[in-house]
C-alpha cells in the first residue's frame, strides 16, 4: 500500500503540466481561431512552431509527437509552411447522445405496487401505466426462492398465458410466444388476444405467478417487465427489499459474470487483483453510499483508485466525484463492481485497481485533444500505476485510413508499449463497414454486442444485437474481433446523473441503471483481460488477444453453419474460462508490425474482399461470405469455436499497396479526410433500444 501512496504523492506534484500563451499579433481586432493538433518530429518542435507563429499551445501530446493549439487562419498557414510539420489536424468534437429512439421519459411513466400479494401457492403484483400512450408487454422475467419448487403458471389480467413446469430459480418469457401457445384443453373456448397484452392509459396490469407453494418473503422475489415501447419496470422497487443472500440489502444480480464464465474464475481467486484498468470516459461516481462498490474491492478490501481529469489536466485528490453524466460509472461498474448477489459479483474483475481518466463533460461532450491527452497521461504513468488494460467505450466515424487518424496513432502507441486496448465496435450496426474509430485499428480488441433476450439462464435465444457495428473495415480487416453481452446490462450509476435523469425508467431509484450498447460489451472484455493478466502477468497484448479470439464460441445454425458472418461476430462470444485455460498465444495480429505502422515505413491491409455482386468474403469457404443481411428474429447456440490453430484467413495481413479490395467504393471523395471534421463527432454512450 505504501508504494501506491508514494505514487499518488508523485502524481499530485507532476499531474499539472504547463501551458504556453504567447501573443505576437497586437492587432486591435480579435481574429477567429480554431483548435488543431499539430504533429511534428517531436513534442518540443511542434510546440516551438506554434509559439513562433503566435498561436496558443493548449495540450501537450507527446504520445503522438504533437501539441494541441489554438490558431487563426494566418497562424495556421505559417505552421503548415514549416518544414518539420508532419500533419495538422482539426480537433474533432467528442459528444454523447442520449436521444431515445423508442419512447420518451413521459411515455414510460410506470408505477407499481411496492408489495407483493400472496396466496398459498401464488404471488401477485400490479403495474399501472401513467404515461400518455398504450404500452405493449414484450417480455417478462421472474426469479423466486428454491423452496417454492417449480413455476407452474403465469396469468396476466387473469388471462392464463403459461402452464407447465419450470424448475430452478428463474425464468424468462417472450409474451407473444406465450400467447400463441396459451390455449389448452381447459380453455378451448377462450379467444386469442391478437394485439397482445396491453396496458391502456391509466390502466393497470395484474401479474400472477403460481408455484408448488409460495414462500411469503418479498426479499426472495424479482419480477421484471419489458415493453415494446422501450420501457421497463422491476420488483423490488424499494431498496430495502432484495434477494436472500445479498452482500447488502439493495443488491441485484447483473449476470455478466455468469454469462461469461468469470464467476468460475472468481471462485479460484482470480478477481483481477494487482491489475490496473484505465477507463477513458466521463468519470466515476463517488457521492452515493452504494458507490463504495466502485471504490472498494471484493468483500470490502481496499482498492486503489486514482482520477485524472484530462479536460483540465489535473490529478483529482481523494474521493472526488467526477461523473455527472453517468456513462463512465456504468462502464466502470461492469468492469469492476465489487457488489454481489447470491455469491456472484456484479463486475467481471472486482479486485482490479482503477485509473479513471475523465475526458468528457456532464453532457458527455469532449474533444480529440482531451482524449489523446488522457492517453498520453496513461502511457506516461503506466508503470507507476500498473496500467495493463485500457477501456475505450466510444466510437467515431472514420475520416481517414486507420494509421492517419491521430487518436488511432495514440492507441497504437499504447498497444506497442504493452497496454491491452479494448474498444467498442460502435452502435451504428447492423450494416457492413460501420466499425468506428478506434475500433477499426487491426491491433486492438474490438468488441461487438449480443443480447440474452432477457433470459440470462437460457442460451438458446441469445442473438447478435441489431445495433452492433459490423465489419469489414475500410482497410479490409475483419472486425469485431469478439462479441460479449451488451443488451440491458445492469450497472451502478447515481440517480442524479444526466443519464438517469434523462431515462428515469431505466434507473431503480437507488443505484442500478440498465443500459444497452457495445460500450458495455467492451467493459466486460476489459474485465476479462484483467483476469487473464492476473493469472498470467507476463502476457503481452498480442498474446492476450490470441487467447480471447482462439477460445471464443461461434453462433451456429442447427446444421453447423455459422449463424452470423465473421464480419458480425468475429471469432464469437468470449469464454473467459476457456481463454484462461487455453494455450494458444501466437494467433493474433499475424503479419502486422505496429512499430512500422507508427513510423510510416509500412501500413497494412486485411484479407477481406468483395465480389461482383457486392458480397463480402474471406478465402473460399462459404461460411465466410456475407451479403450484408442479418437475422435478429431468433436466437442461436453459441457453441464450438473456429479452428484458429490451423490458421484463419484473416491472419493473412499484407502491406498496403494503395489499392482498395472493394469494387466500386470511394471512401474519402475529396482526398482530404480532415477537411470537414467540425461536422463529425466521437460518441460515448449512444442510447440504443434495450434488446
């Protein structure tokens, strides 16, 4: 612990760097200025060029041998004319979008009984629609105590929709499927409900669930209802009610550990201990009582947490609350929350120590300059802080080849220096060629999303999330590399955060917020990487990536064919246990050279191609052909993996030859990819429909 205290003292001293302001132009009329990234042979040279031109240096970006600068048009031309200047990029906006595509907050006004009603073998619950629209019930999930025995029947407004026997402790149902199969011999005269189960404006829905018998303990039940309009409501509503066996009275299950196999490693003592995970996002929640699960490790053990605010270039001391947006806290919770329910941790790596880098404001807005400054700071102090993993849960539309993007250059430098970088694929799917920056980098681990269709204990209906971005990249690389759970993921978030206030129907009023996106999928994989590095701390980034992709499980049809294209699911769904036990270390990034890429002596192209009718393909195998179509209507079994040991075709990277492998595609029409950057943005936490 002493060395962490010393590290904090060091950072408190060196955490604030100087900025230089030199004004050479004394014109009485102020000139219009813009923000740029000026890249030269080294940092000092770039800074000198800006100062001598009369500009203001705002950021020191040694990671890419550049500075951030404010320049007028005249000053910009002076800088560009200097022989040592390599590139000048306009700064890009970094924004979060919280627009709700389905229902607004007012359309999702639901209230419910705070208590359950009991009969000798049944449990009842009432929900009321206080919104201005009719709501249609889509799915429901029920969890109950083992002493109840099997679930026998479900009735909705006295309409029996399920009879049978479900053993265990939980069950999830597609309501439309229940209705289609609900008429039995005892109800042969009952009329079907063509429009499904609806709750009209101001009306209530009565839910009744029958078992062998019903234990009268409210803290042993959970009921979740999901509506087609994007709304949801949970029991228990009040934090004082919860499951039996909680770590605290308000804990709920998130299922992310059991869905990925992380819970099995937790029982072996592999919890991410000793591994530093850096998260560049909106900050971390520290104000609420329940935020202690972000600040402490497993079972209350001390966790090292340090915060750097890249927006003001400052290390934040003590228990500083930096996240008024909420996205960063949710992502951090998925990675490392130490809260647990029924002996299952909410997070993947509950003992990892956290390096929180704030690069976005309350509204989720930021800039390329702040994100790159955050990357620069992480790289500078990675050894002192033990940073081994970097989570980047944001995405931007590519504006250039992967190697020419300054954010990508910073990320490649981090990978080269031994940090495993995990990034989200983006929420702009399902069309092909929608992978964003920095997920389009061939080196990093790019993660797409699946959803469990609100049946976390049933793998048979799991499906690729329709919003998950798909490859190939413009440079013909296969992306994403893997997929992970990303549908309706629970995580910790303050009730007064921007996200929770914007979408209150997804917050439980205490500490949990439910969100979907590849941001959450990337967070799960970042936690998985922390577990792998605790078990084998000598691993380098390429080896970590190989262990994950070579053990991932591919979604298959019943006939054995791939259910999704390799450009949609990559190598498949991660399996943390298999990855930890696996012995394949040298199958990732074959043929690539990150050092050559960074110095510009070689750039690389992937093996994907497109035939005359527009189908994307790899090699000659029919399973590796895709016309852009996707089926999200039914689930698939995520079973065996691909034969990575035998050499997969997407390992056949080759040096870029200035030719695109597509038939009629012009990627950047004007040949100047950074001319119109004020019109584009990088997005953190784009709101997507819960799937």
